[in-house]
C-alpha cells in the first residue's frame, strides 16, 4: 500500500497507528488487518472511503452493544439465580445482616459487659 494512501487513511480516521518518537507511523497487526479490510472494501466491493468510514463506525458500535448485551445477560442471570435471593437477618439489637436462603446468621460477639451478682437475685 502506498505511503500517501496510509496518510490519507490516517487523516480520515480510518486507521490510527501509534507513533514513534520521531513521529513515524507504527502499524500493529490489528491495524494491518484493518488496512487489508479497507483495501478489500474499496477495490473489490467498490465502497467509497466515506462509506468505509461509516461501515467501520457501525462495526464499532455493534461491538460495544454486543459487549453491553453480554454484561446485561450476566446481570440478569445473577438476579434470577436462587443463590442470590435477598434474605436479611436482624439481631436482637436491631442490626441487619444480609444472608442466603437457608443460612443461619453467624453469631456475632457481643460487646456488652454483663455483671452478675448472685446476691441481687432476690
């Protein structure tokens, strides 16, 4: 691919290579794959460069939406899971603790000081 073509693609934002300290372009394997796809769309399919830019933008949007769909699916599964049902226990002092269904709350150590005087029983 001609250097002028690469510069044009960079200016249009079709491919954004990293830069060296001297300002030269450094293309990653992903960039090279993208350049090949751009070349294929342009030469074999006859798609204009603005059309290619739109296609690439839509592909990025689809990728973002697919990731979000996976995240939402995981959240939905977690919400429907029987192990994540929300059960709470309340201590005699009124403290509330989250627990699982069928799980007994752990005994929490008391910080109260109790003085017992056997003479005071009467």
